[in-house]
């Protein structure tokens, strides 16, 4: 092997191989690829102490306990996928997400993949509202589907994006129970319907006024629920 990037990948994998068989490491190659930015030496060279610690440690003891229990039941690949999605969401949304997303998203993706292999399709009854009230989170979720499909060599449809968007929204508001996010979305929907009915108006969803109105409803629903 003469390619520098390929040699670096092999070197990095070798550091994790100590005490394990190469078969074990190679089976997890895609997971390492996700965790270490596609083995990009320039990106890895810029890792600071916080980044390095973040790869290997989660601060919350409660989340660590839940995640450890979960990873006893599912492959660690799902943790690396969740981490990749978390980083994508934080970059695109310019927000810090709760580490609780590791638990909720790992669990959700694992069972979504299980359903996929069994040919089961679950429909999210709030898909229209999620796309309407949380367009940025929904776009991140669509990108997340591509990450899952690429990592696991499957073909989840974009319909799954609405479920992932809920987990991202949940992590934005400090990891509240997912049911709270669902109730918030329903509340915003109901208020919008009441306003349109009572004032006999139709919202211009492309307008700045509408965007501000939805933002205020989000803040209101978070305080209320």
C-alpha cells in the first residue's frame, strides 16, 4: 500500500486492534470511519481535547448507564451512526444537542432497521406538521437517512426522516421525553388551525411573519409542556 490516506487508516485501525482479532476490527471498519471523519488526517489533526474526550466519553452518568445497557443489546455501530447524526445536526442547526440523543436515536434506528428487514412500515401521523413547523430539523433528518443507509447498506425511505427529526427536536430542548415533543407539535398545529379558522385567513408559510409566529409558538409550547 502506497497511498498515504490508506496507510493512515490502517495505522488508526491498528491502534484499536491490540488484543483483538483483525476480523473483529475490520467488521467495525465502517463504524470507525464514521467516528473518525472518514479517516481524514487533516480533520483528525485538528481534534482538540474536547473533541477527543467527546469521542470516548459522555459526561452524564445517567446517560452513560442507559447507553451501556442499550449497547449490550445492539451493535456499537448504532452509537457511531448516532454520533455522526448528532454532529451533522449541531453543525447544520448551529445548536448543541443533548447527549441523550445517543440513547434515543440508537434505539430508534436499531428498531427502524429491524422493521426494514421485516418489511414493516410505520407511518408518522405528524409528518406534515413536522415538515411544516420544523423544516430545518427535517432537512437534517433527510441527510441522516443517507448516513444510515450508507453505513448499514440498506435503503430506508425518506418517510423515516420525520421520526428522526422528532429525536433531533427532542435533543434541542434538553432531551425531554419524546412524547413532549409530539404534544408540542400537536399544540402548535391546533393553535394554527384555531387562528386560521377564527380570523378566516390562510398563512403564507414563506413569509417572515409566519416564521416568527411559529417560533413564538415553539417557545410557548416548551414553557407550557
